[in-house]
């Protein structure tokens, strides 16, 4: 499941022509509040160096808890304590 950094996984989803970014979403810890999570479609994000962007909002990669396919398969998950 966990192969590489979350940025590498997202780059593969976004830029590999064999992948469809619309088939994936990320789950983030919203504003660092434990238990407050938000789902964001991968097609809505832009990748940066230490951050990714949703419109004008800059969010650090460490807030990403998991990357999930729409069929429910988790393709990457953080090693943080589970919610």
C-alpha cells in the first residue's frame, strides 16, 4: 500500500497518463484539529514543494492522512495514529 512519499503517489496519479486523477481523493486532517477530516478530489489539487494547493489555499503535505480510490481502496496512508 505505502510506496513512496505522498507527493510521489500524488504526482503519479496526476501526471501518469495511465491514471485518472478523477478516480482518487485525499483525506486530510483539517486545520490540525484531531478528528476533523475532509475529503478532497485529487483533480482539485495542485502540487507544490512542501505544500499542495486547493484554489488559493496552501496546505502542507503532512496533513494528508490517506489517498483513496473512489472504489474505497487505500493506495497510501500515513503512519500517524489512526483516527
